[in-house]
C-alpha cells in the first residue's frame, strides 16, 4: 500500500548502499537509483550525499527516514488488522535467533507452529545474540530468541526457559572421567571458544569472572563462529570447550564426545526479545504465546 518510492528510499537509507538495497528489494541498481531520484524530485531536495565510495543521509534525508519508518509501519499495521478481520492467523513472521537456538531448538518449534497455522510464512535470520538484539531494536525483526539476557532500554526481554552449559571433551581425554569440572580445571587446557558477541561467549566470560578468572587465564587455541565447528575441533582432539548441552545430544548418544557438568553448574536463560512499542499483530502475539509454552515444556537434558 505504501508509496514504492518511499519503500525503496527507506531500504537504501537503512543499508546506506544502493547495491545492498537492490539485492534486498530484488531490483536492479539503476531501478533503485531511479526511484530515489524521483522521490528527491518530488520533494525538491537531496536526500543523500553521494561520494565515490559511500553515501550518507542529508538533514532532509534524516527527516524523511523518520517519517518513512512511521508511514511504512502504519501501512503494515493497517494491512495486518484488515487481514485479521477474517479470523485467520496468517502473514509473514520475521524471526531472529542466535546460532544455538536456531540450529538445535527452533526447528521443532517452527514445525509445530506451521502445522497449527499453515498460512504463516516464517523468515528466520541467524546471527549471534548481539546482532539479533540490534535488528529487533531497528524493527527489522518482529521477535528475537537469544542466549542469556540483555538490557537494551527500548526492548522487552522475557525468559522462556533455561539451558545448561557443560564442558565437552573427546572420549579418552584426561578429564573425561571427572564427575564435575571446576573453573580452575579449565585453566591450562587447550580451550576452544565462541566469537565475541556470541551469547555463549558472554555467559562463559561472566561465569569465569564470578570465579575470579578471565579469558586471559585460559589457553585459548581457537575462536570459532559456530557450535558445529567447535564440536568438530573438540572431536579432533584440538581442545576442550564449554557449550550448551542441547548442541551435543547426538554426539553423546554415539559416544563421540563426553559432556561433564560444571561446578558450580552453569545455567543460563533463553529469552524472547521484542519491542514493546511495536504494533502487536495477532500473528506475533500467537507466536509469542506458543513459543513461551513450547520452551517451558521442553524436556530438561542431563549430561
């Protein structure tokens, strides 16, 4: 419903790139440039400063972006409200999830939700927790699911369940017969960690600080960006790691890895994050309720 020129301008302004905007809009770059030029001619002002390597918003562009976001949100809200008058839960749900949740917890839940509401189309962005929170704050996502919690002033965080982190090592490792591992026992061992910005990394860092240690005390041999990469490195005997128990259930069943609880145990919350001021469609509210219920009844797993 909203003016196409406004939609194109908004995408370019958020990306600060005509190339990225054209990819997101499935348009050619000349077509994107033409739409923005038309909008500038309509308002008789420049909306972007164009340099050889980058673009930036002019003061008029900053003001136009503010109004464009409000107009586009109202247009989406109107379409959603009108479609909801049919009584059906339908539409597009923009989700974001941290890697651990997206790979190991969310597929089952999304499958069950799709079975109940077949007219819902879910789009999932997978990134670390820090990036998911940022996208929810920008209203680029309807809801995010992250490891741990955050304190973004514009967002609401709702703990939906708990997740235990354990130390993993290969079968036959000197620590494999231990019944529990203290933070001090991690020191000196070749250690494989997640990247900065990862929810798992932040939780482990805080756990070490509470024990009077820091990551500098660990013998970090690798910093990897996914649970699968870390599991592969640990299986290959390159070090130990601390990971969510949910990520290693398959490897534990076939005896590829050993999981040992930490002492004290490391339990973190998994949280739903959304903007309280954003229009809450029936679809979004239905998903939030379903997600909270599904995560709350998820069976606890023990190492």
